[in-house]
C-alpha cells in the first residue's frame, strides 16, 4: 500500500443515504467522486484531472486475520487527463470489482493520440499478494509515444503492438521486476 500527498486540494462533500458525494478541486485532482458503503463499497469518480504525486510512504500490508482477507471496493473511475510520474499519459478508465479473495480488474485503459493501453485480470489479496493480468499496447506513432514517456528523438514514426499475459508479486500499480514473469509479443514496423 502506498501513500501519496495531494496539494492545494479543496473538498466539498455531502452525506447521501449510505454514502458520500464530493467535489474535488485542486492542482492534482479535480472532479466529482461518490462513495457508496453498501457491500464492499463502491467508488465512482469522474475527474477532469488526476495527477498521481510521488509515493511519500510505503505501508506494509496487513496479514489476514484468521483467514479473513481484506476486501477492496468496486471502482468505476474516468480521468480525462491522467499524469503519472510527471508524464501526461492521456485518458484513464478503471473498472474493477471485488470477487472472493480477488480484486477483478475488468478494465484499465489509457488512451492518447499515439497509443492505447489496455489491461485486465486480477489481483489476489492474501498473505502473498499477486497480480495476474493480460496487457495490450497499440502504438500508432512510436516516436511520439516515446517522447510522451520522456524519451524524445529515439525514433521517427513507427507502429507497434505489445501484448500478452504477465504476473508479478504485489499490487497492480507497481511492477515488481524481480518477480515479473509472462510472455509478451512485440511487433514494431515502419519506424
């Protein structure tokens, strides 16, 4: 679990039945968020901006108590402008649902004019946390895509597809390189 610090954030929230409705306004996040506490809970967010600041603290996940595993809520999130580690990646869509001891990632999609990244699969939340997903990245202009990621002047033009199943120890937001395994297929042409 990771803690991030958001700056200059104003929150206006109202209680509604068994949940909350909030308007967020700040330089890192802006938009509408609602929380329903029924069942495992559900977070719905429609954001114009989402900037994930650097991690300030890493928290060791709790071990399950007597077999009772920590459950995550359902998530339905759209951020029109998503910035991660200082790079504006485009539009982010996340749809996820708890299921038994897993968190089913039904859809994680990041789109921008040069590319579309899609991921789905599951995060097993137990004494040993594990992420198993299928990824697909379609890039229509590899040169512009690499510039977006902070590597300008590496290639002119080009199209690419990267896809396949991968898995690693830990949560979906942080690749654990030592435990990463899978089989990815890469095709690059016309660059």
